[in-house]
C-alpha cells in the first residue's frame, strides 16, 4: 500500500470550523443538522465566528448552541428577536443571528418577529419551518397545512376551526425595515445549495448594515410526521412547497447586485 | 414647622405650575419640600390638583387630610375641598370662576377675582400667579424673594419673557389682598 | 452637586445614567412613562443604547440579551407591565446575568388604577416568575432614596449576578422633591468573564437557562439558594425612628412608611411611646430587626398600601410573641396620616389579644370605612 501525502492534496470538503464535531441528537432524517451545517459554512466563509452571537429559541432549535461553535444565548419561547435586539444594540459591530422554529417564531413570537422586522433590526433570522411543534411531540403549529394530521389535530387541521397557516415570508416582506426575506427548502442537494446562498445573502445584508434579514427553511420532521426520512423529503416537496412557494420575497438592491 | 398647600382646579389653570413655584421657593430657603400631583389618565381638560408640603424636617406624608391652605380655582374644587382646610387655615377662592361664598367661619377666606386682576395686567393667564401672591402675603409660608426666584426658575425653560409680568402679577395679588 | 428639584421618575432615570447605564429598553405605561421619555433623549445624547420595545415582553428580553453581554442595563415599568416581564425575569435569574428593574407600582389587580399602590410586593419579593429564585429588592420612600438606591443597585446586581429591583410606589415616581445627584461614573470598560462577546472553540460561551438533566438543574437551584444566603447576610437594610423607648412599633416600607412617620410624630407629641421601622431592603427582608423589635414592644402595627403582603413576612418572625395589627389601603388609595394615627391610638388605648388573623380584623374594621 502506498502512503498518500495528505498535505499535498487540495482540500475540497471538510468539517466547518463553526460546526462542533459531535454526534447529533436530532432524529434520523431531520433537516436541523443540514441547516446548522449551512449556517456554519457561511460563518466560516465570511470569517464571522469570532464576532457572531447566536440566539437560540425554544423547541428542537434550542440546541443549536451545542452544534454551532459560536457564543450563544438562549431566549424564552418566541422572544429571540427581542433578545437579539438587546445584544445587537449594545454590540452593534457584532453579528447577531436567531435560530427559531415555526411555533416559536410565528406563533408565540409573532409579535417580536414583526416588531424586529418593522424596526429594521440589523439581525439575521434562520427560520425552520417543519409544519409542527417537534419537541413537544408534533402538535399543530401555525404552519401546519390545512388537513394535515398532528397530535393536536387528529382529524387533520380544520381551517373552519383552527384557521389557516401563517405565511411568514409573505408577511415579513411587507415590512419596510426588512431587507432580505427568502424561502428555501432543504429537501434535496440543489435546494440545499440554494438555501446556503440565501443564508449567505442574509448575513451579507447584516454585515452591510442594511437591516432585517430572514431565511425560511422548509424542513422535515419524519418522527412527528410518522414518515421515513425519504418519504418525508418527498412529502415536503409535494405538499409543503405548493403551499409555501420558494423564492426571494424581498431583496435589498445592494444585495441583488451581489455575486456570491 | 410644617405647612401644606393644596392647589385645585381645571387642567390648564396653572395649578401644577403654582405648586412648582412654591417647591422651588422652598428649595431656595433650604427647606424640605414635596410636590405631589393627582395624576389622571386624561391629557387635557381634566381636574388637576397638587399638594405642596414644606417643612424644616424630613417630610412624612406627601398629602394630609387637613392642609393649612387650599386654593380653589373653580367651583367643583370649592365644593370638594372647603371642609378640609385645617381650622385657622387659609381658603383662597378664585372668585372669577366660583359663584358661591365659603360657608366656613373658622378659617381665613381670601377671595381673589384673579382673572379680572390679570386682565388689568393685559394677560388673563396671570390669574394663577396673582392668587399665589395673595396667598403668600397672608399665610407667609415662604419669603417673597424666594417665590420670585421660584418664578424665575419655573419660567427658565423658554418662557423667560414672561418673568417680569409674572413678578408684577405676584405683587398685584399681594397688594390686592392687603386692601381687602 | 447642589440639591435640585426632580420628579421621581426622571430622577431615578438620571441616577441610572450616572451609574453607568449602557442600555435601556422599556415600554410606556403610567405612572412610570416619564422615565422612558427622559431616557429617550438622554441616552442617545450620550451615545448609549435606548429602545422603546414593542411590549414589556420585548423590553425584558432585550434587557436579557444586553445583560448577557455584560452591559449595565435597566428597564422600568409599572405593575401590569411587571406581570408581563415575569417570564423574562425567571429566565434571567436562572441565567445569572445582572440587570435592574424599576417597578413603579400602581393599583391592581388587572388593569387596575394608575394611582400608587404597593400591590406588587408579593410578585416581586416572593417570586412571580416560575421556579426558585430571589431578586434583590429595595424600596425607596423619597426621591433622594430612589436616586441613591438606583445608583447603588447596579453594583449589587453585578456583585451577586442577580436581578436588582427598585419597588417604587407610584407616589415616588410622580412626586417632585429636592434631590442631589451622584457623580457621573465612567462606563465600565472591562467585560465580565462570563459575558458573551463572540468566541469559538475553548472561548465559546453559552448563556442558557435550559438544564434538561434534573441533577444539573438541582445543582443550579442549590447554588442559587446558597448565593442568596450571602445576600441575606450582607445586604439587609432598614431604618428606624423613635424606637429607643417604643412600646408600639409601626412597620411600613416606601410611601406607607413615610406616611406612618407623620402619624408616629403626632402620636409621640400626644405622649404615645411609638416608633417606626421602615424596611428598605424588602428582599432580603430585615427579619432580625423585626424580631428584635418584637422582643421590645407590646404591639406591632404593619401599614401597607396592599392587603398585608409584607404583614406575612413580619408575622413569620414575630409568631405569637407580640400582638400584630394591620392597616392597609388599596387600589390606588393612599392612607392619610390621621388614619394611621387612629390605629396607633386604638392600640395604645388597649386592645384585647385575639386569635383572629390581623388581616381579618382589619377587614372587619374597614367595613365601617368603605362600603364593599
């Protein structure tokens, strides 16, 4: 066997520095890990780790602070944008990001997220939309699709009784203070690459002081959806994307001219 | 030594302002003083009153049941407060806005047609200062110089042009009450 | 610095600025709004952070975020707003980041009145938020005390990595009194060791209140209580008036305490041997001072602008050793000194010992005062 000199080789792929090297506690097929990795890669590429402070939220997303190799604080349920505001206002030269799930951000935290967007708070929000409350066992979330069965909508979400899903990108993009609002999906490699680019642009928005940025990532929750991981990504593609159209909802002109 | 003055009227009659002039005057005399307003949710036109307690020792309660002096700028205030004046104390009635006499006989009643007197000075907004001049002339809670300095301090924020005429109003109130 | 006239709300706001306040987050609510308004001009003028939040929920969590960076940070609100902040306070207590809250108390429950009250005693002194935690709580009775306590409480909050609360009756927020401002302190330059600042690898810091392993949570809980013992040992404050030869002790804090002072003076002039104990730190509570007073006097009269919340703390140490009486006004009504004087006179003229709780006896007496 011929020994290879690794130092001679070009590194084309490696573990991001901003991602802690550890076993995941997330369920098999969950896309939180993908989202974490994309954030970590962007932090590495932009060399932001040394000046970034993350704000974790409540739900499965809370343990983002174990995976991302940056300083973190942890907010009460829904209040991450407010807490991020507090951090950003005293450390304006730092990069501040929240990492929030759908129940956290658009149900209990709807007030805080709208207020932060309206203020043009110069923070970046990574929004994981998996259409249910994952950590508590798959209850109906504001993002649960009409007709979708959850542990608290056993007969499927009845819009007559429980109303319609809240469309976060559509809502927040109406805010003047918002500078970058995009929805992406994590169901296949192509979309994952597009998601990474959106995350990059969201941080670029903050670095340039342009105001509020948010990337919604359509994500899977195989355990609570009662599906295999493969079936879950297929379901996401077929059911969620039609309801939550992918795309750029608002892009500041400076960012739309940017090549990344 | 402690004396208490309640000033009551409609919002806009300069009730809180008079209290502040007295508070500043007390400060200049190095006395202890507390100015406490009744505060309500209405921004305009409601009833307003404040209590000014002046003392030479640490002030306990910021309001008392039977103050030494009560200034009533309107009829509802007379009806509400007349019975509360401490015996031997002072009830100052703004007769321009009050259409009845006081009924108490165990107190000093000072009747001041403040608006008419103010109009003689060319500005009816001076009515409250005239009242203060009259009250202090009789009750002598504070030195006249301190009150004038209190006026100066209270009018220091962009209202300096009103200072001289207010000083005149204070003198006019004092002069009026000594002739009664 | 000479004495100047200050409105209570503006005075404590300026005192905070002089204590080196780096960030303020708040929401308008009567009767504390003047503090928010004052700081909206004052903080930007000094290049410091000010933000009017979307709600009290927003405000307390902005405070939480800023506190995690080690900044000197404060919010102020009034009772209904304090209720909304309880969630954040519990999280902040668990995370052990220092902050200061000024609660300008108004009458409740519910939206209540905007008039002064002491009805937040229980929610501030005995928790309010979930879980086992304590706040350091000081209660001023004058504008000068409000200034001095706000100036000092940042140091206490930082010393113990704790929440410092000024329980300020609406009275003190709204009144004008002469006060002397302390000197302007420099903004603190050094970052506390525990504060987040941007760090990776071995420098990474996580400030969280989640401890899903119960054994870990218990360790934190026990440590918080141990820390509180230190606070109890070092930070008890109270003041006494005419207690040397007193046979009746009136106990009241804040506004009720100063109103009682007027009554005590009059009673003394009438020859009644009565004194006053005014707790300044409500948490930690001056239990020892009350205990010693109980050994000296025949009667203790607790006076509050609530239904006897501090009364329970007094009774906890007095037990059956001394007769305890209570007088309170509620809902935004301030007692006149005469009312407290009548109580002192009633007690001095001889009361029969009773097994009935002092609150129940008071409530019965109130039937002749108020129709309810």
